[in-house]
């Protein structure tokens, strides 16, 4: 009886609700329903339907029959365009969130089919949203269609340049980190176009954690990282470590270390006393996180760090035997410095 029900003249939000609830209860039943109503679903009119519901509808149908998705889009191109025109920025983001859940190859075809609509949406976004809102949009598209995201970056050079110029290091780190997670080519294109603007950003007012995250986001992208370190070297080494946590310091050290080993060494030497106090004040969990993070960037630097703060680390854990196996091994392999060998290392 459920399978025989018609979807004609039912608002899309109720169809979406029905499909989603059916999937949660019995996925085989969802398959039977969609296969039984394939032609009806493919002919479903999307006139005046909110773009968020359209995205969710396409997602649930795609779980069973991908052909229907492209057929629905082809038959409703004008209606979907109208929905995009009426949609708020958040509704467009909701649509993309659903499309990103579809299998990548199909999601790419969907974004290609709706390219002009998405380009108009991003143009509106540049008029009213923050750099992080635009970063989310670029990441969402880049995750399924890197070529389209690259085109958007190229098309909106001047808009993006203004946003980067006005953004804080906090905002820029979130923006670049988000893009890096889903598409390294898009990040590299962004850095290539806006290199001078990014290199010239001041670190004066930025929290150390965000500087670290910012540096990590650009560390694997050509010469921009070394250029930033070269430009801001003294400022980076002398950045205050007062009123920060051990994790803040960890982000900062790792960001610098990912680009310049020697400058990272100078930072821990410059702030040795403060780092010692942070280690004494912090939990074992935070200390383990710090050492694991540093080791993830450069294992040799981790050994040097452990040697410099060996006594405090042993004191915090109570004994070498109480340490995690990997850390205990590093500590055992770190000889004490002697007067005749001030540069002894692990």
C-alpha cells in the first residue's frame, strides 16, 4: 500500500520527509518506492520549491537511482534557476551540503549542470558574505568539482584580493585551512594569485594559535611560506608567549617548523622559560598532544624539544616508565648535556 502511493501534487518538502524517514526505517523499502515511481519522480515539478529541499530530494533519489537525478535537473532547469534566484545565501549553502553527500562523480555532474546558477550565487556571496563564508562555498564546490572552484578563484581575483586585504590572520587561517582540506590545487591557485597580499599581512595583533594555523595552511605551497618567514622573521621570533596556553604555543611552533626548522629552534630558545612554565602548568594530555603534534611535523625537532625540557617532562609524568612507550623511548635516547658538549642532541 505504501509503495502504491502517488507523489503527484505533493509539495517537495513532504516527499523529502517521506523518503528520509523511509530510509531510516527500511532502506530496502526506499529502494522499492523509488524504483516503482521512477518515471513519476523523474517528472517531478520543482516549480517554486526551495533550493534546500531540491538538494535533499536529489540526495535521497541518488541513493537508489543516479539517472533520475540528472533527468530531474534537465527537466527542471528553469524552475531550479528561479529557486536559485530567490534563495538566500544560507539556502544555497544548504543545497550544496546535500549535493556534497552524493557520490563524487555524480555530484560533479550536478554542479556542471547548474554551473551558471552556482556562478550567480557566488557573485552574490562576494557582495554580502565574509571571507569564511566564501571559503566554505569554495570548499564545498572544490570537494566535488575542483575545476569549477579554480574558475571561480580566477573570475573573482579583485573581489578576493579585497577580502584578503581586509581579513585578519584569524579569518585568513580559517579560510585557507578549510580550502586546503578539500582541494590543494585550489589553495595553490589562490596563493599564486594573491601571494603579495598574503605575504604582507601583519602578525602584530594576531593570536599565536592562528598564526600557527595560518603558516601550516600554506606550508606545502611553493615559496610563499619561506617568503613569509623571511619577511616577518624577527616579529615571529619575538612574538609574545604571555597569556597563551600550551596548545596555542604548539600550534605556533608547528606552523613555523613546517616551513623553517632553524627559526622554530630560535623560537623555543627565545621562549624557553615561558615554555617551561607552560609545561609545568599543563595537563599530561596537553603535553602528549604537543609532543605528538611536533613529531608529526618533524621527528628530529621533537627529539631536540624533549632534550631541552626533559627534566620537566619526566617530573610531570612521574617517571620515564609512566610515559607512553614512544615518548619514553625518545627520553631514554636523550643524553644529558655536558659542559664539554653544549650542543648535544638526541
